[in-house]
């Protein structure tokens, strides 16, 4: 297994645990967050870009696969709003890879692992073309007017999903 942290910052040498701001996570201790390679496509967008991401598993229904995927050959979808297209086109991301020994699973479906220790990256990769990187990873990219309807449909599906930065989406009612 490989674990990564995705950032728009190019010069991170140490990842110091931070107190989570989400209310559904214990905020009594700081954490360093990492993502599995399988769920990495969910973060191959600009940081503040709202997105609906989902992928199929062996537990996903045929109906959901047929209605929410364009091609059966692409088992993962990242959907963004069209206002973010140019920003995504002009964003460079840095993937910091970690030694996995200090990390433990936080959320299997989202692919989140956390460490309570200060972490030093073991590798750094630069991604200058986010679209190409998604396509290389066999991810279907959707650029749509509004994420709300898709978000509602995906939440009710049998697919594994993640919704990120939805507060920045048009007309989002979360």
C-alpha cells in the first residue's frame, strides 16, 4: 500500500499533526492525513474545487453502475463544476508520499489514513496536467453545470463516494 498527501504547496518538508476542524472527528489530538493510491483521484483537483467523486465495488448494483458511469471500463468518476475547469487546467499539484508505518486507517471508503506523529515525506511527485493524470488512472472526468443533483443521486447509490468542498458548489444546500 502507498499513502500520499496532495497539496498545491511545493516545499513541505515536515507534516506536523493538526487538530481536525471537522466536528465528527476527535479533536483532542493532532493528525497528519494521507490518502490511498486507490482514492487519490478524489484529490487530483485544486484544493477548494467542489467535487463529487465515486467508484464502484463488488457491492455496487448493476443499476447504479449503468446509470452513473458512462463507460464500464472507467470504474471511478470525478465530477467538477465547469467554473473550475480553467483553474484545474492551470493548477500544479504535489504528491508527497509517506512511509506507512505510523499510519492507521481512519475511513476505508474514503481511503483516509492518519498519523499522530510528525511525518517526513519519502518522495515527492509533481503533477502539472491534472486532466492527464486522471485519465492515466482510468478515471472518468465530468465537467457539469451544477453538482447538486449528481450529489443527491450518488449519496443514495450503492457506490463508494466522497464529496469534497461542497460548500463551494453552486446552490449547494448542505
